[in-house]
C-alpha cells in the first residue's frame, strides 16, 4: 500500500487542488490521485489507524514532506510492517489552510485566474511563481500564469506561510530513503516536463531507484551541477524579507514591484544568478537563515541553538562569521 496526499473534493473529481487529504492507496488509480501540488499543511499520519487495522498490508511506501516523514519515522516501528519505504519531497513554506493558499493566489494574481481551474502552483528557478491551470474540461491542456517574486504583495507571507514552517529546518527531507525535488535541476521547459533532482540516501533508496529505472518509469540524466555564487543573494533576500523586517522592527513593504520592473529583475536574476544546485543552495540557505531569525526572536539564543539541527547551525554560523548585514540583523533581533 501507499500513503500519499490526494485532493479532498466532495464531487469526486479531485479538482480542489489546495485541499489535501491523506489516503491509503491500494490501486494504481488511488496512487495517481496523489499527483500535483497541494500547497497547504496535510495531516499525513491520519490514515495510519486504518493501516494498523488492515492485517493484509505488510509492505508500505510512505510519501511525504519533511515534517510528515519525521513524525512517521518516530512511530513506524509500531505498525508491524515487513518492509517500509519512504519517498520524500523537498518542501518549504506551506500555507496553513487551503483557504490561505487560495487567498495567496487571489491577492497575487487578482483577476487573471478568474474562470480558470487552478491545478497548483510553485515558486520556480526563474524567480517567478508558476500557476498551472486549465479551462475546467477533461480535454483541456494546461496553461501557465507567471508572476515574478519581486512583484508579490509585501504582506502575503503574513497569512500564506504556516507558522510551523518558520521553525522548520528540514527542507531537504533528511529521513527519507529517496527525495525528489526541482530546485537543483535546470528549468528548461514547463514545471510539468522539466527535469527533477533525486537524492538517494541509503541502500533501500538505491533499490527504489533501480526498480523505477528497470520498469521504464524513470530516466536518469547527469549528476546535478550548478554555477554562480549564492551566499550574497541568500543574505540579501533575508534582509529584504518582510517577515524578517517585522522581527527587526524595520519598515514593511505593502506592495511589490510594478509588474514590468519585476519581469526585468527576474530576467536579470535568472541570467546572472545561481543556477542548478547553486540555486538550491540559495533557497536552502535563505530559508535556514530566515527561520533561524524566527526561532531566535521567539525562543531566544539559547532556545534557538538547542532546537536547530547541527547542519543548519553550521550554515548559520558561516553567515554570522562572514556576513556583516546578517550578523547585524541577528544582533538586533536578540536585543
């Protein structure tokens, strides 16, 4: 069986893209219900009671983001399964509720999505939010609306990011056997057809990968690579972040850049900024630094240092030692 996240839609058509529902999938059709992006928090472990009551299930594939995988690993020994496999995805900044995810789109894209059936959205490597939609018919082909990060309204993070995500340091989903994501891969087409990166963490993950390749379900490309510096961009993004500005008592932006200027900025950053694995490093460092400042603000230096994993603290220490603007922000928030 497979634990995955489907869309909870009362009419049975799985069109309600933002409303996640964990399911215990036993058929291919059930598994395919887990396709697509659900950018809101999901109670992934809610189906485990059903699993415990099912005496015929001895092998399980658990699919989930980092927080779900951590919780699952803590209790998987209680499930009395013969084999357990974990497929993870990279994740950052989910919305707290389906309504918050929809509000983010309506506030950001205004009337551009009116009358369209949204299928999901992602923050992509070209510094734009990509929204996938169609016209609502079964035969329709997906289209995309794109908006530069820089043109997002300044206050959207206030309601669109769950508070729990601000205290998360597991963007890489460290406890999964295999992790799939797009941040370290080149964006050479739409988000439906571009390459993904795969991180294989152990022997079980190697078996999962081998099975997918030998079944012609997966084609492997070259080892992921990157170019361009990411550290200064990560620090600059943190300094200009509205959540961070609020912590530090600074001025919060209410509006983003005008659309045309945002497009120009996104084009420049895509051409001159970090690419491939280095874009992933930029995104990883930015979220670790921002979230460090959040836990520093809420729990103080002692509490922050106790709750943050060592690998994240190592990244934070590097910036504290080498980046004057980040060090000044941390000192201001501590005081």
